[in-house]
C-alpha cells in the first residue's frame, strides 16, 4: 500500500513488500521498501501487464533502474543508497541525460529508478560515477520495458549477468 508524504513541494509515495527468502532475486523480486515520485509508473512496473516506456514518456524517456548487490558492498565508497542516488543525480544532471524517479531496498539488492533521454550518454556518466564509488561488480543498469527485460548494462567490464527469471532459486 502506498503512503504519501511531501518534501520540498514534491510528493513521494512509499510502498512496502514482503518477499520470500531466496538464494537470489531476479528483477526487483526482493523489494521490501520503495519510494517514488511517480506512483503510476512504479505500479505499472510491478504489474503483470507488459510495461512500455512510451506509455509514460513525455520526452522520449526510457525508464530504467540500477541494481546493486548489497552482499558484495564491502569496498564501496558510498555510505548507503542515498549517497548512490545523489551521485547518480549529479552525473545525469551534468550530462543532461536523465533524472531520478525513486529508490528501493530489497533483502539483497538496492535499487535506483531513473529516466534517460540519451541512454548511451547516461550509462557512460553512471559508469564513471559508480566506478569511482567502487560499487560491487554485481551492479547493473536494467530496463523496465518488458521487451528489453533480458537486456542489461554492467557497470564494470567484468560484471556478470544479473539473476534472471529462468534460473533456479
């Protein structure tokens, strides 16, 4: 259930989940708490219905999320997800390639939801920023679009594939 609260004249919505324990979690299946500026979009990404960025886009945005494996974050410079969000927001703003929508915490992973207008520029800016912050090797940029659900970009050159729905749990 969503709960609204305001900060700086923006309305945020909080969602809570109760995922089952598993060895690993494809997509965002381990979400426990999520905060978003765009509840309709967030709810659509959690729906069983196919998601298309174009259904929510005003400027040709593609809606994506960052997925960070918190179980491998020992060397990370960022103190928490909020610090990652601030660094991402600055990188996207400086390149004019996107903006943040919200974030989430799961049993194993942390997530940052964002929109991009120039995917390649945004990913390169995020790679530079997140590498400087020493995010874990298991950190990915993933798409919300159903048609792109098997596509991903690793933050590191040796980032392994993210967990997928076809894997045994």
